[in-house]
C-alpha cells in the first residue's frame, strides 16, 4: 500500500522494515512475492532513491547475503575497496565467513576467493584471509604467543622480506591466540603492533595488515574509528556510515555506540542526526534504537 500513489511512503516503510529482524524480513519478502508476484527488493530499488535506498537495500538482505553483496560491490568499485574484504574476513566468526562464502558462490556463480584474487594486486594474503577457517576456541598457548610476537617483530623490521611470515600468522591462528600475541608484542616491545606497522611503512601491505590486526584485536574499537572517520571527512562518507550501522545493528551496535561515546563524548545518534537528513536519517536512527 505504501508504494501506491505519488511516491513511496518512507516513514511507513521504515516503521515496518526498520523494526523487523532478519528472519522476519525474509518472511516479509516471501509473503510479498506470494501476494504480488513481485520481488520486494526490486520494488524498493525502483521506489526509493539515494542514501535511503542504498541503506534499505543492504538492510533487507539476510546477513550472509548482505556480506556477499558488500564484498562484490567492494571488488567492483574503482578503488577495489579491500577494507571491506578485510572486515568481512577478520570480524566474522569462522562459521559466519563460511556461510558468506557459500552465499557469494550461490549469488555470483564464482567463489569469493577467486574474485578477490582476480581483483586485487600484491601479496596481501587477502585471498587467504577469506579462505581461512580459523579455530574458534578460547584456548591460548602462551609460549606460541611469545614466539610469534617475536616473529612478527622481526618480520616488520625486515620490511617486505617478512611479509610472508606476517600473512602466515594472521591467517592461521585463532582470534583469541592472535589477541594474546598482540598483547605480548606490546608488553615485550613497548609499542602496539599497529603503531609499529604504521611507523615502518604506509604501503598497501602494511595498511592491510594493520587493518586486519585492528579488526581482530578489537572490532568494536575499529568500527568506532570507521564511524568517526566517516563523519569527520569532508562530506560525510555515507557508504561507510551505512555499512557499519546496517551490518552491526543486529549484533553489537549498542556496544559500538558506547565506545563511540567514550571516545568522542558525543552520542552516536546525535552525530549521525547532525550529518544526515530525511528518510535516510530516520532509518539510521531507527536501526540505532532511537526514533527521530
């Protein structure tokens, strides 16, 4: 009913879809198709526009389908946005990443690993990041953390000669083990490994390694920085703003909001409201649990 007449009723669409979880949204899509023999996603694309349309389009997909879509868009973008690929590879659990790879294959009839390898350059190990199936347990091997903290230190010092060792460690160890290694690195060498990487170089490999470590080490802090940068840049980066709010809304957005407030002394909702407008603003605020 909201599609009939002069333009779509954004407020009504937000009030329905903005308050439904992934399972309910899938059921609504199925019911809509059964009732009207039409794909709800395609109808939304045709009726909505701009940032609001892009945000709603990302929201309505199931999480694994959405991550597959975001990965494909990143690989097709002019700048080959590997940040999104690293996020997906390093923030998701091994099980979630496996489901995303399957969703990617079903949607695009190619493997995610194949497209990452074909669309990126350099030996960043990104294909190995998306194909790795890490152990997901909480056990920590303290001796291994110590030895691999030293191995990382030597690898960073040796610049490009040590890149293979950095890739090996980042792609084979569990996240819990890696966090222990990063902590040991800071304790033994008096500097955070991300700071050391930044000091040693700003080439594509160092940036990607730094990004992967930030995602693994504390992804909530990482996402706070993405949001802050998105709104501090000249002209808001709506793509990054939408990506974080939509993908984390059903996971840990509440905690990310708390990290944002501690870092900036401003509520995330207030910052977003200041930087956005119209139905796009209303929708993001709804996903954050605050009505405009």
